């Protein structure tokens, strides 16, 4: 299903999309087109594109092609999904230490749609961080390692 979603292949393209997507949640899925979990997530994203067209724009980013953003967002697990609104990075409290991205695939299409709606409504009220509406049992658990200097 990843062929149904637009792909960003350079830092310049990503920068332009971040700057130019206005009044919508920008969804950037960082991953690889041949990874099975990424393909599962892409299917969910593709199925929701039409329903969320007024609230979100969804793009795919290959972590191997745009490594500068993969390092910037500390993409160590794929897929990882990052959200923006009017050029501002939106954070979500999933009940984990990392609020900057969603790691893994969403369990259901409805989980993703609910999350986008909460981010959109929060962003419209000026919030930069929102509480995740997803049931905690549907959020993948990963151990995050801190590499101190």
C-alpha cells in the first residue's frame, strides 16, 4: 500500500512540506518500503487518507535516503511516525518517555484516526503536546536507551 502514499526523498522536500502544509496535521512515516511492519502501517495510513483529508497530510520517508532527519528525530526503531502542525513539531504523551514520535504500527485504523483528531484539535487550540487517546495496551513498548556524553 506504500505506493498509494506520496514519498519524500530529500531533506529539501521534507523542509518544503513542513513549511507549506497549513492548517492540517502533517504525518511523516519514517521507515523502509520493504519492511513488513512498515507495510502494515502504510496500509493503515493509506486506508485513512480519504477520511482524514481535511485534517491531515500523510507522507512516507525512507530512513536510508534522508538520514539527517532520521538522526534528528532519533529514529532507531522503524517505523516511527512524527507529527507537525503549521511547521511546529507536535508531541504526544503516549505514557512513555518519548513524546516526539510514535514507534511501531498502529493496531487499528481507528487508533490512528483518533490520534490525528486529538492532535488536530489540540493544535488548533495552540497546544504543542497532547494526551494520546490510544488505549495503552495498543501502544508498542520499546526500551529507549540514553547515550550520555
